[in-house]
C-alpha cells in the first residue's frame, strides 16, 4: 500500500478527531512527500470537504488542505472539487469563514506559482464576488479577484457595487481599495479620483510560510521536469530515475551501463544501446548492438523494449531469468525496502512490453500465479489486472487453481468498482486469446519457445472461461442490485462475445436470463436499448440453429420484449415468454392494468417526456400516443426503435406461420 493510502486510512480511523500526535504525524508525512498526484489530491479534498468533518477545527482543515501540493499539473476536475464546496458553503453560517479563506488562499497560491491553469479558476470569476458578502472572507476573495480581473471585466455596475462595499467597510478595507485601484487602471473614467491608494503587500496578507515553501519546491520540481523534457525532446533516455525514498540508491530499472572484465585492447568493437538516441537508428543496428550489463535497463524506454522484444531466444532466456529473480526478491522477499513508486513503474513497463508484443511473458505469468494467492486486490491494482489480461498458464485447470479461485474471492468481497475491473480483465483475456487464435501466430511462444495448451487448445479453454465470467456477472448483479454500472459492464462482455463468436463462427453464448430481464425491467433506458439490440443480433446471426435450447430461449426473450413493451399483454400472453409465466402472482400487487405495467408508455423516460410535453402544451394527454412514442424513440434511441420494429415483425411472422422465424 502506498504511503498516501496509509495516511488517508489513518485519517479516516480518527473518526473526525483531527488533532493529537497521530494527526500531526500524518500532516508531517504528507508535507514531506514529493507532492501528490491528481488522484491523491482529489481523494484528500473529498476527505476534508466531507459533511462528516463539518465540525472539525479550521486549523486542521487548513493543515490538510495545504498538504495538497501537486507534483504534476492539476486537472480542472480536482480544482472544481474545492471551489464548488466553497461556493456551496459560502452562505452557510455554520461553516467557519476561516475554512473558506483557506480554500481561497490555496487557490491563490497555486495560481501565484503557476501550478494550475488560470482558465480552470477563471471560469468561476463571477462567483468570487458572491464571497464578498462574508466580511471575514473579503480579503482573500479580493486577492483572487485581483489576480484574475481583466479590462473587459470592469463595467459601471461592478464599480458602483465595489465602491458601495468600500464605503460600508470604512478605511480599514485596504483590500477593497486596491481592487478599486485596479479597476481605475483599466477604466479610469468609471472610478472617482479621490479613492485612496495602497500597496499590494499592505492590502493582502502573504502566504503562510510553510505553505509558500511547499509551493516553491513544487514549482522548481515542475520547472526541472519541463526543462528535462525540452532537453530530451523525442530522444531515448538511458538514465534511470531513482526515487528519493529509495534508501539503497539502486533503482529497479537501472541505467544502461557496460562493465567488462579484462583488457579492452583486443575486444571486438561493437555498438552500445547508449550510443543511440533515436529509435530508428537503434533498430538499424539491432543485432550488432551489445546488450547492457543489466538487461533490465532495456525497459527504460520504447527503443529498449523494441530491442528486447524482437531479439533472439538467448536474450529472452537471459531476460526471463533476471526478471523472475527481480520479481521474486522485490515482491516476495523484501518488497518493503523498494519504494512504492518504483514498483509501480516497474510493473507499468512490463505492461508496456507485453502490449508491444501482444502476448504475455511466461515468467511474469508464473510470478502472478504465486502473487495472486496473497494479494489484497488493492496494491498495484491497475498494473496487476493489466498483466492478467495476457497471462500464460499451462492449462485451464492450473489457471483455475492459481488465479480464478482467488479472483472469485476478491470479486465477492470487493466493491462494485473491483467487480467491474475483474470482469473487464477476464473479458480482455478472452478477447486476446481469440485474437491470437485467428492470427497466424506461431504456436511457439516468443519467449523461450514454450508451448501451452492454454493457447493451442482453444476450444477446450475459452468456453470454460466464458462460463466463469458469465457466472461472475450473474452473482455480481445479485450482490449490487441498484448499481447500473455493473449491468452495463456485463452487457459489454456479451456484446464482445457476440462480435468474436460471429467472426469466428463459434457456438453462440446467450446472455443469461437474470441479466437480460434486469435490462428489460430496468428504469435505465440505455441498458434496455442495449439488451434489445443484442437480442436482435442473436436472431440475425444465423448461429442459433446449432443449439435448439438457444433457439427456444431467444424466442421466449423476444415474446416477452414484444408483449411487455409494445403489445401491452405482459401477463395475458405470459406463456409465450420466459419470466412472467413463473410470477403470475405479480398481477395481484400491481395497482392498475397489469398487462400494460411494463409498456414503454409508462417507462420513466417516456413519462418524463410526457410531462415535458404537457408543460409545453397543456392539451397533451399524459399517455403518449403510438405515433408520438415512435417519433420520440426515433429521435432519442433510433437503434432501439429499429430493433423493436424488427422483433415485432418476427413476432407477427411467428404467430401467423406457427413457427418463430429465427
């Protein structure tokens, strides 16, 4: 777990009591860091602005806010989180004014040291004048307005408003006087001549010393990064970057160096990778280049990755041996001695290498088989799941024992976001296997020439994996009944399967009833449209005839769609469908006509449209006519309207001929 996550967890465990030794230690640790990422700052802002901490001390609020020092350019979403909280609470008397001042000072400091884009803050320019209504916040609000004001922002009404505020505040309002002076600079004809003048240093307080030092360090760091990028341009950099927290001083991916024993006099002169700063030039001397002493240094840049991926099996064997030893020593034996950031970067470069080769590395897969067993699902989450997308194991049984068993445990215990991530990972794994089977790729693996039934016996492996993911989708929807995001992820999985199986002419995998009917009866119109579109694709694919039970199931799905959404005979013709025939008792609890309960006319989306139309013209009835319904579908969901029309035609053909046209 990263140091920042530990700090956040410690703060949460304080249960709102943001004081004492533990709190001071966390603040010190955050201040001494090399700055925070956008994600970390967003998390810290979410914590300090939570309603549960409304009554915390303003000094504690300020201390945590001033720890939000970026090590990379901040995004607009991160700034918005703090500003929107401030605007929401500016008129709330229960919110201490010093907290509002802390936000204003934080934003002003970031602007002053060019750590954020001015446009991110300038978009709320008019709102800053609303903060002036709180006298305690006027000084800091005036400073921010002074930094953002342009000539076109000054007009007579605004000048009169600020002059009136200055007269009410008296001579002590130097911060308002300097704002008036700025207006006078831009539009002298609008401002009286007898307004007092003050220096900016007198009118506005300086930034807090500790906060200012942190901002200066962050600005210097970003400037150094920019200079480094400009100096490098598009050239290859063979120098490793060591984290300050690395006590050993030896990075996981070392600089490219050459160490030779004995005399250089009679040694054959060969090119070295460090001689090349251009990818094309390095590729030209690919097989005549000498490999660095530490082969892991080839992971430093994409030139080295190309060099490594396309070399011969001897190089791959050497790299695999060193890589497995490194993974074992870092992640199993003494991983706490290696900074979190370096481990993240190391795994990220392995992901880049596997993506470049479009296949997994056997020793990385072997490492994952051991690592997953005690993994908490959080540490290095992003990169571990990305590596799992290209995992290479001997056979499905081994994959099930080493990987799937633990992933299923993480799936059941994890949050909705983790469930979605696991489904996406396994879906991408299936996709990669299908792509590999369609391309004329040699069955020998690029690394070490190993052969795996996992990849070669496609028909025995993929169907089992598809069944596992289908069960995960079903169980996930039972565990998170109110979250549409998992439903859409499940739909994406079956849409991907439809694409692959149609292309490969494989046996079709039908979406399970629990997922299909969750979409059919969902208030989310998008999931309904996607499910109906998938149903139509099944019927038009021509793959259903291979399995009679699939034909029957799709026919029942289609009947339920037509009878529920269009025909208004959901229960009267429930015997034609799949689900409502088993739940006939529902008719007793529906307070109106049960047959039309699931009709499109009464869908929340359609009801909203009806209400809007009634607002425009009171002569409209609440219930939409078929023509209006059709037009609205064409405008908003053309694919759904087309799908329902096709299903309606097939339904009519089925009942006229006595057999459903599939």
